[in-house]
C-alpha cells in the first residue's frame, strides 16, 4: 500500500529533455541543462516532473521508438547525469515521473533484431507474428492517413508482424511471461535511480491480447495490478499514471474496483468538453463529463490537462460539438491532425487573449484531480505550424531574448525555436516575464501556490453547483473545509446567485482567495456575484480564513 497520497495535491510539469535546456552548446537539450533549471521549476511551484522519453532511440517518433530501456540517449547525457538530476529533484522535494513506453519498441531494438533473424530466438515470441497476412491488416491504425496498415511483412523473418503505431514500432507480446518479467526489471531499474512514477503509454494496447486470428482483443486488466504491485514493492511512493482514452464507465477497470490497479488516469472526457465549453460558451457537456468521471476509488485520482505533447483529441465529441471546436480553434486544415485532433498551443488558440488563457488555466487548477502543465504554457508559448505534425508544439523552451531564446549557445539548434511573430522568443520568454509583476508567468506562479493551499480540490469530494449554462460552479469539500470556484465562459458579464446549500447550509461569508473581494450574503443567505467576461473566482466557504480575519483563530 502506498504510504503517501502525494500525487493527490501535486502539480505535474511535463517536458522533453531535448527541448528544455542545452548545457554544453551542442544544440540539444540535456540532463545537465535541465538540472540547472530545477530552481526555476521549484519556484514555479511544480512538485513533480514528467519526462517524455529520453532513452536511446532513432527518434523516428520523438523517442517513442526505444532501442534500449536501460539507458539515456547520449545526446541527453549519461546515467550519471540522470542520477544527479533526480538527486537535485529530491533535494527540492520534487518527484520524477518518466514515460514507460512498453507497448512497442523500435525495429532497431536488439530484441526485435534477434526475433526477426531466427525463429528459434528467445525473443521471437516477444513480438506478435502471423504466417499469412491477416484479413484486418488495415484496421485499427492509430495514425490514419500517415500509417498504412497494422501488419507488415518482414523479409528477414519471412512473417507478418503487428504494429498499432508506425511500421518501425513492432508491438510487444504480453502473453509471454519472460517479457513481463523483463518489464518488471525495467521498472525496478528506474525506481532505483530515483523515479517516483511512470506514465504508461498507450495502456489499452499494452493489455490487449492481440492475435492474428482472434478478432477483437480481450483486455487483460489484471496485468495492471501486477505492474502496480511490483512497483510499490520496490518503492512505497511509486505511482502509475495511465494514458487511456476510454469511455468513463471503463475507467474503473483501469483504477481497479478495489483501487489495486493504476493510481491515476488522464481525464480525456473532461479535456475535450472543456475546450468545447470555450468554443461554445456552454458548460453542460463539461458538467456531464465531470459527473460521469466522478465515480472512482478513494485512493485513485484523475489527472487534468489542457494541452499535451500529442494533439488535442476531439474524437469522442458529438459531430456538431467537434465541428464547433474545430471552427473556434483550428479553422484551417493544417491546424488539425488525423481528422480528430488539433496541433496547436494554448495561447494562440485563444488569439493571445489573456482573459481566456487565465480562464483555462484557472479551471485546470481547480478541476477535481491533479493538474498537468505543459512546458512553456506558463509563459504563453506559441506553435510553429510550418513544422510537420506534432512537431508544431514541440519547439524549444524560450528562456530569454538572446539567440535561440537562451535554449542553446550553438549557432544552430537541433530543436526548432520560434523566433518570429508575436510568440517569438524576443517577445515571449521567461526572463522578460520574471521582471513583469503582471506577467502570465507570475500569475501562474501565484495560482499554483493557491492550488497547493486548497487541498480540498485534490483530496476532497466535489459537487456541481447549479448555475447558468455558461458558468461552471464547483464546490470542493475535505475535512470540514470547502472551496467554491466559479468560471464564466461567456464574453459578457454574468451575475450568479449562490444559495445556502452551496455555502454549507447557513449564511456564510465567501472569502475571495484571489483579490480580497469577499462576498456577504443577503438577508436570505444568498450571494450575488458578478463575473466579468471570461472571469473566474476562487472562494473559501467560511472556515479558517474567515475566523482568522475576525481574530478568532
């Protein structure tokens, strides 16, 4: 059993080592550069870092085509550099989470090279093979329009191999007990080097019992319990975070009905309806998603995010909802991916409107669960749509207005840097925003601090307070304390009435946690609160803050 539910009141920051900070001037971000920026991340209020893949790889798919699960890509440093980095995090009270890419490997991985070269290889059964081309070889592609099939013929093996992703990423066969034992060794290796958590990539595919003749694969949920038990046997603090874009009713199978499988899951239903609310001004689908994902074991947790390193996936929205969201945030075809997603950064999606950027981030930090922040969003970085596919949102971190945004001293950066336009590094960078008290960076730091000071959001239960369709009102309660958050998705001022049930059943002052504009109830115990266009409020519902102001605590 985990000794601490640290992940419940954490703020996770996602980054790619290669695009964050270059320490040696070779144009590539590295672990020594990342270690030098830990004080920045600690000062921002980040309590856990999630690192995208950094293991050796041909990097045909941003490192998700791994060739060695036990090492660091030499471009990013050494295992020694990694250990120094995790030690630096530990000194600052920050935890490290890494991507665990175990659905597939690169076709250049020694395992696959051995498997394809000899039918008697001990690694042959670590992959999924067929003697004849399966009849459904063109179904189930993850990247339609880019990917041509899920089965390809290997001339060396003289057999067909299965790959849900690109053809250079053959899927692993979890029916093989020796493979599962190897995955445990990989988990144990990184835990010993200071890792506190794993983001499991493509979980539904990992647990799918794929077979050329079986048709629709059966999902082996019990495998998730095995992963968790091993990880927590090695470290009682270790957590598992799942990337599983599944219907809400299926999520309980990933958490485990007895909370014995995965600790956390990304909340995709809330993410896509959140952006639909921004596009339409209607929060009712978002409220529905929150209700549908409410049920979970007490020790389990949802992770909320705005943008991630893939795309903003709208695939499960209703057709008219998807079209409205596309029209608002990706009106041009080159802003879209695979007919389902948006390949843009948050700030340009909102046209640089500070009010809407703040609204989105305020809601992210006040949703019931744990927030995940994408690197650069704290300063409002933009995208480069001239880059192919998902590369548009994977540009270098912008530290200052020196060449390449301070990311590297090399004349050439291996990672693209946004230099021109309103989101170029001369205008959007950390150094400039540090000096501006009203900057997005300083605003984000203040709001993250507030999030840490309101553990009701991470640990407690929540209720949706009745409000007009363009206002989301949430009440969080934990250990007798309560927080009320209001978010206005309209471009017009809105007034909302909050009655006694939302404030604890009796007339109570609402203590404003942002700007001191407290609310007093009328003679009937109701509050009338004005929200500006795209405005938001965080209130403490009576309790300690109110007692302190009266001098009673």
